[in-house]
C-alpha cells in the first residue's frame, strides 16, 4: 500500500470497481436468484392457504438476502487479506448438475477447504496446480451447458411479445459488451433498451408508486379493500385474481418492492 500511487487508485476505481458493480449485481445476485427459482420450483413459497398457487414474491431466495451475503463476505474478510468473493450462477449450475443440491453439500465443501488451508497451507496450491486443465475445461463446459439449457427452457415459456423484447435487450447488451469489452457499458445499454423498448418505464413508475415517490400510495395498489369480504368471505388475493389488470399491477409492485 505504501507504493500505491494516485494513478493506481484511479485505474483500480475506473477499470476495476466500476465495471465490477454491474457484473456482480447481474451474475452474483440477480442471475443466482433467477437460476435458483428455475432449478428448484419445489422450494418456491406457496401462497398461504393455497398449495397450488404462488404469490408474487415466491423466490427461493431474495435478491436482497443474496446481496447482503455478498457484501458481508467482502466487508468481513477482505480487511484480513482475503480475496474478494461473490456468488455465481455458473457455480450454482455446476453444483446442481454434479448433484450438490442441498445445504449440507455447501457446508461440506467449506469444511474441506478449511481443513486443506489449515493443515496444508501453501502446499495445497501445488496440488491444485497439478490438476489437468482439461478436467477444469470439461467441468466448465458442463456448467455452461446447464446454464444454457436452463435459459432456453425459461425463454420457451415466454409469451411471444415478451420473447421479442427480451431477445432485443439481450442482443443489445451482448453486442455492446463484445464491441467495447466493458461489462458496465453493456449493462447501461441494456438498461436503456429495457426502459425505452421494453416495459422498464412502466415497472419504474410502479416501483415509485410503491415507494410513495409518485402520486398514489402502495396501499392503493396492493391493499384495495374488499366490500364483500365480510359478507361473502372474499379475500384480497381472490379480489386481485378476479381482475387481470389489478393482478398484473400488484405483481409488478411486489417484485419491484423486492428489488
């Protein structure tokens, strides 16, 4: 640190920290939650009182919890010399494909790493360096196939209009990243495309309304009182499901509130 110059700080901030923000947000938070949602549908939270339906906030793990986890890992361990760490969709896909599909498998992996680090120290690096790169290549290929097939399965379930919009956003994002070699440029271009070409503007307005930054309030969108609730026992969820437009608005508000 004594030999670190102002130019080093500038390079690290603009070429390291800034590009890492969208990369970590997308790959380590949003993609992980979306992949877990797809790979483990049986672990989605059922809506209370209905075993066949799911609520608008039924993710296996929330983006907020994953983001807090990534932040705590780096805040607690980096000051002691630890390397920056994060979750990753590729790691989750690989573990799922190779059979590690429960919490105990991750605990076992952590214990093995602790034992190797404490008992063998730097000599563990020699063992890891001896592993053939071809084996690592096969493992990465399997993880990539798992990610791609899961993505294609999800895309196949999209409606025609949504598929077109999402395809355009994906192409723009990937094209900018490949052209400029900057992940944050691609994330910014994809976000602008989503706001202009997609439904990002509507989602943003709904999020503002849910946070009381717009005319109206969250209660007017989600907590509409049911006049027949006392006489006929109609619940709020039944009220929303009976009106398709209100249901879509409520789902958007719940999802944006989770973000």
